[in-house]
């Protein structure tokens, strides 16, 4: 399905994403509203590693404190070199940022193009940043029955739109489904022939398997107009520090880098990044635990009739029964119990009965289910 009204798309992005709807994770605001301490609230509206930050990170940050009297390293040299070693690429192909969202803003300013297409649903900050930058764009809506994953039929529609840039998420947002490699390769092949920019939000790719994680470094060699955005925030549970990076051909990044903010990654975040990248045991434990918890939580939500999509990320997209309360009503009810979940209607292509919940531990799943059962059973008035 194609949304051809460019002005409507831009206005909708500014209206829908201009306020609180753009993000989950407002635990501080809910702490004030509920008059509860933060540590008494279970925030499953934000998709973070339930293991918490890697053990020893606090000491690494404490050791870096002696450097905060100086401006941060503008090149984030140690972090970039460490990251390049992990990814098997050159440090010149990496651009760190204050979370991937800051890099999205930078790219939106840089893509001064006339026909930008977003595969939807997608992370709301993409559309919001494009709208703020005055970029005209429209959506190509993927289908729920396909897991919100683009198909080859969707790609034919995409190229019929003659885009100058294509933007999408992998894993998909908010479904968490993985785009097949043959679809990704087809996009890159056609984009390279047409000299079309491709921006891929891979903020949650570290939760996927090795084949999915390795695709970007290989694809960069085939298409110099490919930009991939990644985050350490989610996997390493360091949302309060903010750390992400862009990956692209070195010449491409050298053109984009001047549009970013100077000293965009603070000294403590750089030190945290270096430390986190060395925590191989934590990484393995996260992937093993997440696979187990995702299976458990999927089965439990299935029993409630919510039919979560089968994804690979650390969140699950559910469709609530159409004759029951909306996702916003459910979220408001669970919030009163100190459990935050995410209504997904702000994602273009999702509706009022789509609800996203972060994957969490076996113990915390019981708290989630205890909050969901009465929330789903509440009586609602139909207009």
C-alpha cells in the first residue's frame, strides 16, 4: 500500500511524533505521575536488556571520571578502533554518535532529496526527523499478514515509486521480525544500479543471529550509498548514557560527519562503549537468555489471546482482540499497577489494538501477566 500524499505524510509526522507518542521509556515521568520510585516500576515500554548493564561497567565509568575535566575525544578514537576490531571493518567506516537518534537527525539534514520512501511501520524518529528537516517523504506500507516484512511484491511497488532514498528498519519496528537476506540483497542491488540512497536502522540487530549481524559490513562494499545505524543502548542497557554509531563507506561518512555535533559522544559514554565491547561472556548470556525468555513470553501472551508476532528482537508486537479495550486503555490500566507497556498506534501502519511489550525475565513476566489480565478484562464503552 502506497501513501502518495507527501504533505500529509510530513504533517502527520509532526503531529503524531511531536509529543510523547514518539517514544516509550518515560519512566521518570511515570514515576512522578504515579508517585512511585523508579525502581518500583517495571518499564516494558522501552526495549532494553533485562540483564541490566554488564557487571563492572560502573567501575569502568568511575575510572573514566578523571577525564571529564577535558573535552571528549572528538574522534572517539579508542571506541572506534575497538568497534572496528569487533566488526572486522575499518574505523574510517564508523561514525559514533550520541545514540542512533542523533545520527538519524544528522542524516535527515543531509538527505536533501525529493523522493524519500519509508517502509512502514518504522521507528517514529525517522519520520519526525525528516519532517523537522523539511524533507518531503511518503510511506510504503508493509502488511501485517507478512509480519510487516517487505516482500518482493512490495519491492516492485517501491521501485515504481522511483525513490531517491529508501529507509527501513531491520529487525522491523515495532514487530521485531527479520527481513530475509534475499530481500535485503535485492534492495541493495537495485539501489546501487539506480544510485539510490539506502538507510537501514539496525538498532536491535545485536539480538539477531550472526548471519543477520554480518550483512551490513558485506553490503557496504557493494553500495557506497548505504548507511546503517546501530545502537549499544538497547543490547547493553545503557540508555541513560546514549551511544550508537553509523556504518558506511569511508568516503560517504566523510561527507556526512561535518553535519554532526562536535564532541557528540561524551567521555563516560566512550569509556562505557570500550568496556561493553569486551564483554563476550555477557553478550553470549544475553543472546541465550533472550531466546529463552522470548519463547516463554510469546507462549504466555498467546494464552491471553494476544497473538504476538514471532520476531528476533527483545520486544513483541501483539494485536489485542478487536472487541476489547484498545492498547492505550490497556497501557493506562497496567501503568496504575506500575507496569509500563507501549501502545503502537503511533507507528504508521499499526492500529489502536496493537501493543508492544519488551521481552523480560521469567520472574518479571509474571508481574506483566498479572497486570495485563485485569487490563484486558476491563469493560469499555463503544461509541
